[in-house]
């Protein structure tokens, strides 16, 4: 394997990655099957992955902080997970669609780890699980109106495909995509985050229509905005007092920030919790759950929730392998926190050494470099957090870093994921590459 080398200014022959990507894009629209992975410019096509590294079609290796978009808490291709999956495949194949004991075993693990879940249902993606959670909340309350927040992502389904941009707060919500009918969002309102006055006015205006509220505990696609304690406490108390239910979308934070997710750290128990990503160890598995009483609506089949492959034994085998380790080795989180903190410190040192204005926003093992000085106060709203990022510099930085063998999510308000496979040596290598990329950027902007 050879390391990636910095790009030169001379026009080059297309790389294998570029040629393969062009071929993929002949049949796959845009070359990617998720809008969030589409990006301008050259494309890396991956060939192999293990631990913290991936290798592209040209043989260049990269330290990876995308982590399969957050599913790979143990890094790429962890042997214990693959063994567990092989064992199930050998015994029953891939999918049987009858109950299998793994469903109960994973259920027991989730219930023992996640405070807000007494019973759950499996789904095949986070988008499906948030959809099911919203339907459950509407069914349980007999009401229709859902509140969501600017910059909080809950998947791409019609009824939640709204409110990602700064200034998108509106009642009713406005579609984020062509093809989403306004009617699908008539019963969704988007509110600015951490704005208690806006929340209170929405609750009052909604009256008997209020079914519930959905939020992320740390907005993984919204610059890692977090609720202030006062906002979160008031939200839980006042939405419930108005007869609504609270959905905590822990698709990204679940099993990442702590064994019991962000709710364990925050000391809050939502009415419905949504899980995804890590819970499936990379397979298509997500879950939603809450109290037994609430989940009776599912048990009695009074709300519709389905899926041909939801709760597939292969995904459950991966899930059991991951959750068994997290259950039995909670000290893993101390190591993850130490690695993440040392990476954030190193990146901030690199900014300072290169003389580039920058800081790192971090929530546990989710972190993002921002091209501005650290503000005096924690940004509360999407507008405040977006103002901290220089999108152009961030994307130029991603390019420079990729050429130096380090890759992460290219969304300016996204985040890198640190995994348990990242070592202190990887952190050192990353900090050196970041320092080099920043110096190169600083020289470029000084000469340009
Ligand atoms: C917080 C959150 N909710 C929901 C989703 C949607 O999950 P999926 O991509 O599995 O449909 C995501 C995906 O990134 C997410 O981050």
C-alpha cells in the first residue's frame, strides 16, 4: 500500500478511482445512492478497509474519519463482528422472516442499555425508524402536529424532509426537496433551536393539535448544536404538559456518546427513542422504542409498521456482537473519549501553529474543525453555528487533507467520527497531516 500524495498543479491522467467512478455514474445517478454523499470534484472509489484505514482503487491508503457515516464504532471490518455474522449465515442463511432468538437477545441488550426503551421494534434504516416513531406518537395522542428544529436531520422521508437550512423555521414546514408535497408537511412545524420563546409560542398556538416534538441531542448535521439544559428541561416539561410526547432521535448519538446514548449523559428519558447506525454494526438495522404502554399500539397492530427485512437475523447478529461488547466493556468509552479529546487538542494546536483561525467543536467522538476563532459563548442556533464555518476554506482543507491521506465527511456543518480503532499513533499522523494541510492553505491564501 502506498500513502496518498499531495495533488500537483499539472493536469494528470485520470486515476483508477476517477475512471471507476465515471463508470459507476453511468448507471448510478450521480455515482452515489445517498444525496448526502454526493460531492463535487474528484471521487474516491474504495477497494479495501480495515480498522481506521481504507484503501482506494489506486492503492492509496487513508485514515478515515467518515467511519461508514458513523456505523463503525469499532472501525472497519472488526473480526469479532464478521465472525458473528458468518456464524448466523452458515446456520440460517440471510433472511427467514420468522422470529429468531437473536431478536430477543438484541432487545434485551438494548433495553438494559438505553433508559428510554422498555420495548422496541426493528426497522431497516434510521429514516424508517423516525417515520415509525412519528406515526406512533401521532397514534398515541390522537393528534397530528409534530415540532422539529432547524438543522436537525431525521432522514429523508417526506414528512421530515424539512428544516435543514438556516432560516428554514416556518409553520407549516417548507419542503427541503423537489417532489415533497406541501401537504406532507402541513402537520409539521420547524422551530429555531434553543429558542424557548418560539417553542412556547408554538405549543400555545398548536393547542390540542400538538402530538409531539422530535429532536437530536446533538445535531450531527447541524454543526453539533446541543440543547441548553434550560431549553431541554423546559421542552420535556412543557411539551408533556400540553399533552405531547418527546421523540429523541439517537440514530447518530446512540451507543456512540455512552452505552445508553446521549439520554444517559443528559439524564433525560424521552417518550420514544430512535436508534440506527451503530446498533446494526453496518448492516441495515435501526430501532424505535419506548414504554411498554406506548408500544402496546405496535404489539396490538393498531399502528402500521412493517418491512420485509426489518430485524433480519444477519443484522441482529452484528448488533448482538456490538452491543454485547458495549454492555460488557463500558470502559471502552473512556478510551474513545481520550482519543477524541487528544485529536481535538492536536487539531487546535495545528490551527494555532499554522496561524490559521480555527477551532474544533466536539461532542464525544463526533468532532468538526471550524474555520474561525472559538466564540466566547456556545452557539445555540443554526444561524450562530453556521456563522462559525467558512465553507470554502473547509472544503479546500478537505481536499488538501485527502491528498495527505486523511478523509472525513465533507459537509461543512457535519462531523468526523472517531472510532475505537483509531490509535494514538493515528492521532499523531492525523495532526501532522492537518498541520501540513493548514500550512499549505495559509501559504496559498497569503500568495493568492
Ligand atoms: C440523527 C439522524 N436521524 C436519522 C437519520 C437517517 O438514518 P438513515 O440514513 O439510516 O436513514 C440519520 C442519518 O444520518 C441521522 O443522523
